[in-house]
C-alpha cells in the first residue's frame, strides 16, 4: 500500500512539473487605463477620448513568455464580451526598436493599445510580440531567422489566455512583419487566414542599399558569407509553392510605397496564381507604405477578410478553374 502511495505521489509530482514546463507565460500584467489620465476627455477618468472609445470594450495585457529559452515581450487585447473569440496574431514591422511595439506611441514605436484594441473591439483576441532583441525582449534579432519562432510560439501562448478559440487563428503582418508572416505560414498549419500589407516578397532585389548595409548585414547571421542562401530563405517568391492551399491570403499594397515597391505583392500574386494559392490582391492608387491615404478603407478590408474566414462557416475559395 505504501509503495502504491509513493508511486501515486511521484506521478502527481511529475504531472505538475510537466504542466509547469509546458507553460510559456512567465509574467502577465493587466493594464489599468486609469494610470493614463491623458486618455480621458475629463478629469473624472470616466470617458475615453472619442478616437479611443473602443478601449472601453477590451482588457489589455503586457505579457512575458519564453521562446527558445529567451524572455519575449508581448501585448494582448482581449474583448470584455463573454464567450470564445477568434485570434489574430499581429506581426510588427521595422527592425530592432524601429517599429517596436509599446503600449502607447513613442519615438518610432507602434501604439499597441490603439492597434490591438481597435481589432479586439470587433470580437478578436489580438496578440503580438517584440521579436527577440527588440523592446524588452531578450536575445539577438535575425530579421526572419530564428526570431520567427517568437511568432510560432504565440500559437501556444494563446492557449493560456482566456476567451480564446484556438481553432480560429489568423495572422496579420505589415512590412517586415509581412515577411515574418510569409515564413511562419510555411512552418505551421494552425493559421486559418492571413493579411499581409506592404511586405517585401523578394529580398534578392535590393533597391535600398541602406537596408542591406544597416539591416541585413547587421542582423542576418553569416550574411556576407551566405548572402544568396539567406536572402532566399526570406523571399516568399522563391518558395511560393510551400504555401497551404487552405489558407486564404489578402495582399495589400500602396503603389506609391517607396520603402517596399508594390511589385513585391504583384509578383508574389502571380506565383500564387501559378500554384493556385487562394489570395486576393488589392493595390491602393497613390498610397504610401502604410496605406495611410486610405486608412479607413484599409482597416475595413482587413476586418472583412478576417470576419469572412475566421467567423462563421465561409468555405474556402474554389481555386479550380470553373464556370461557364
């Protein structure tokens, strides 16, 4: 009897340890909006400014989680509405602290409270991280190398969050975040739909020498020794046949984007056409890198795409040639 009790204790201890090891989240702090008085229209802290009204509908968290042994910083916005909600993993653009996520806008930072909460108010759990080596995240950034794991691990982190429907996960990336999205889509099968904006699909074409000198050479491991191989690894146009035919992708681009030419999305669309990958391409006339001239239309296009493929039972597009 004593042996059986000891065995049961060992099994229970092992199960507890295993469960602890499987947890990726190590810190989770809920944001108290009352700590930010500038968000309010009056001194009573009872009414948000009109442009931030959707903050009333969400709870915002700053999260630290483990990825390849590194502590990674993330933000998550969760609807206050009860029930399970689909998820959008947001992949930020930029490199290092240029374009890094922070709660509210700082110098060259993305205001996570605004971007995440706006989507979350539409009924999505939204989460995104500062890749290793940026923000408060540990490690060294690789601009599309092992730092892609920080995104992939978010698909496990969401399992530890409340109100999450893990069967309905979308991915949304802009600029460099679009490149990260392309790579991630070929390494996981849990994503149901994706939106990519202003993303480079062919890094082999270097039309901005300062990007090569100041970003590729500094961040991509062994870049000078293995330039061709490393650029191909990060160029979706090279491995377009690897994309799933079950993940519809919305490509957005401004054709006056000087940072990333719209030909990147145009040429990738032709590759998707060849391999019958479900996609929609929308090019906004005269729009810049962020498509800021069509901000409302852009945001509605993104929301419509995720509503179509993450909510309800919309069938996948029929990519076989058909019709009269």
